[in-house]
C-alpha cells in the first residue's frame, strides 16, 4: 500500500521557496492551530451525518457493490452501448473516472479489444448533441442509466422522456429492460417511475450530494460496466481516510492542503488552477471545478453574515496549457494557487526515434520517452512559476490506477470539507444553483412558480443601446 500512496508537496507555497510576501511561513501555519483543530473536529463529528454521508461510502457498501458487479456483468454481456443520462456530479464523476482508467480512445477500439459496451455520458440538453448520439447508437441494444436524486432535474428528465419514447417505439412493453434508474430510495419522481415501470434501481444514499457522489452507485455502476475494479477504487478512498485521522497537518495531507488554501484565500489568492500532467487525468480538473466551486462559493456563513467567499476553480492541462495559460500564471496577478497533478510512472511508453541530426534544437529529444518529456516540462513549469514567486503545489500519483484514483478523489473531497469548515460556511448546499432552477421553471410556466414568473416579468428590461 505504501508504495501506492499519493503524495502532497507544498514546498512552493511556503515562504522558504517563494518568499515572505507570497509564501506562507511555518509560524503562520502554527498560528492557525486552533482553527485547524476546530475544522478537523467539525468534519470528524459530522461524518456520516446530514449531508456528510459520503464519508461512509468507502466502508458501508459491500452488499451494494456485489449487486453492482452482477448488474454490470449482465450489461456487458447483453448491450453494445451504455449511456449515462445525468448532469453535474452525476456526469462529471463518471466521465473523470472513465477517462482516467480506460483506453483514451476506448469507444474507437474494436469489440474484441474493448471487451465491453461503448460508453457515453449525455450531460447537456443541446439538441445537436442528442441527435448526434442517436446517430451512432441503436437504442434496442443500449442500456440507459438515468441518474437524478429528485427525478425533477429538468435536463435529465427531458432526456428520460426522449429516450423512453424511443425505447417504447422500438421495444414496446419490454422497454424497461434497457433502463437503470439511480435515484433516491423514497422521494422524487424517478423512484416512482422505477417502481411503476419495473426498472432495475440503485440508490443514492441520504447525505450524498451530487458532487460527492462518485463513490456511490452514481459512479460505481458506470465504472463496473467498463470493467473498472470498483473494490480497489473504494479501498483507495478508504486509504486516504485512514491517513487523515489526526489534526496534525504534518500527517493529515487533506487538512494541510485545506489550511494552505484557506490562508491563500484570506491573502487574496481567489483562483485555484487544477493542472494535471496526464491526459488520463484531464477530466479530474472538470470534476474538481464543480466540487470546489459549488461547495465553497457562498454568500453567507453559518452565522448569517454576508461573506461572499469562495475560490474560482480553473481547469488546465499540462503540457497543452503551457502554450495557452501559463504565460498568465507566470507573469499575471498574484491571485492564484496552481495545483499540479503528476504521475511517477505512466502505464505505457513511447521512445522518440533517432532523427534530424542536422537540427540540434530537435535532435536532443531523440531516444527519450514521451513520459520523460511530459514530466520534465512539468518540473520546468513548476520551477518557472516558483522563480516568479507564484504559489504552486503538486500531488504525485505513483501511477494512475483504481487505488490511486480513489485516494485522489477522497483527498479533494476531504480538503473541500475542511476548507468549508475553516471558512465557516455550509459546504454542502447550493442556493445559487437553486435560484437558476426556479427561474427556469417559472419561464416554462410550471405550476407553483407564478410568483417567480411575476418577479421575472417585472425585472428591468435590457436597453437596446447596450446591444451592438
């Protein structure tokens, strides 16, 4: 296990490396000992309660996992495609894990090499996207996994209506065998539909919000269908938790990371850049953006004070974005913390062949592995940013596999929970999202939202002079 442990390196956030003005000293870290203890205690005492049910997912799903594995085996045997209908955490988690652990061109592999159904996640309602999906799948041999806790998510349920209409036309009364529902155990529309139609059903546990749901059936079922080892994935998450049982920041990496981000936010570093140096981890940045932004962007704190806190997450990819964003990070404002994700050992290699001896500025690359080039560029970027006194930190994965990925996701979820506790906010609600949902309902004249519709109708109209 030790050799597969992910590592958190925060040298380049300290005053020893980026100077007293931009860096954080050991004395400063020590001065937050009481607040850090309080944040640690809050997360520990509330684990498994309220909206912190996600903290138990690595421990309490043995029976559910067996059901998932059996269902996944059946799907793999009988269906050519597996489609997730969901949005937010119901989509971003499955996408991130798929990208991380499967062949980067998985759907293009021939059947005998893919050894499983093609995989698609429909996380938007763009009509062109829906039509494009329907151009390349046959609904009769596709399993659709509808994921929504409430069963009232407009985007997901509009997709549900489209897909079930097509399935009924193609399969008649047998259409239900092509649908799996992942939803609440008791409340909402989807559980009622599942019971009425006879859909195979998995449940989103109480206390598990969308952005914290990847370790429950929301993420585990798609992963298992893809042949991913979900038991090892959960073991990785559990491993992170077992190494986060103390308030000592020298031993609890997620708590240390949270304190550094909290101090950075207080010091005006209001942008968090997530920059994996591996194509397999590209969509971890997308998943992180929802987790960090939706959890920490809050108008009021737990005492009712208006605080308007948060740190804007930005997704990036090394080395691609060395050629687009790093110029800003190196020479722009001192308002960012850059998080690199590094991989020690890639799962494959490719040596650059010998050639072009007449061009020394190219030939020096020859006989080197692409993974070495990628990691060398990461080290060089880290150095360049540190030289400019720009705060950065690195999370190292020994390799990308189920165990290390489970660790990584739990690291970020715990870091988010600790940071929210330090900020004294409700980390697990999303009132800003709810306002937009209510406005959408009103604009569609949904019953019960007449007052909101009147509010929208009375809003100040746009002035044509500001439209060019």
